């Protein structure tokens, strides 16, 4: 685990990984968080994020950028063995994931639904790509911001809106 995190770099790296076509949103976020915050994160977690793009398997349900960010929070704060619903680890992880998705909702029509955010857009258009790149950077930075706060890490650069 790093001792500090540069939110601008997390955001920029995630955006570039998506923009370049190398990764979809969820994969780009996990890869950026791994590179910039948690290099011990198994590379396989990037692969685990591969089913979430375009609203989970192209279903256009929950935004893949939100899904990728939640995967990162789960890795950092989730549980690895069965326990009760009152387990403080579980309670905390759910609270942090809720904070993240509420942040997205507050900034984007109150919904997580990819179909709502892409309604009327040509999925191959520049407009669609630009929006998804922005969502990817935003959620990568928000996940890193939450992680930094909870882990007591130094924040080097604020993510630009």
C-alpha cells in the first residue's frame, strides 16, 4: 500500500486507459487504483472487473465505472471470510460503497443506470466515449479519495472536476 495518493494521477490514468481503448471503464479504474494506490492488489482483480462494462455485460444497467470503483473499495475494505451482517468490516465496506454510489447519483441525474446516461447516444459516438471517460476518471478519483481518507494516506493532488 502506498503512503500517499495523487488523485489527479489516479483520475488521469483511468481516463487514459479507457480513452485509449485498452480497457473499459471498470477495468481502467481497477488498473489505475492498483498502479497508484495498492500495487499489492492481485492483477486478477482487473480481470474480475471485465464483466462490468456497459452496465454489466452490455445490459446497460449499473454504470461500469461505479462497479469498478466498488470493486476497489471491496478489495481494500471488504471481508474475506464469512461473518455476520453486523461484522464491522462488512458494515464499513457497505457504508463506503454507498458513499461512492451516492456521490455518482448526486452528480448524474440521481441514477446509476447506464441506459439513462446514454439514452439517445450512438454507442460509437464521440459524445458517448467522452461521457464514459469522464465517469471513469470521476469514479477512480472518488474511490481513491475515500480510500485515502479511510487509510490515513496523504493526498497529493485534488482531482479536477
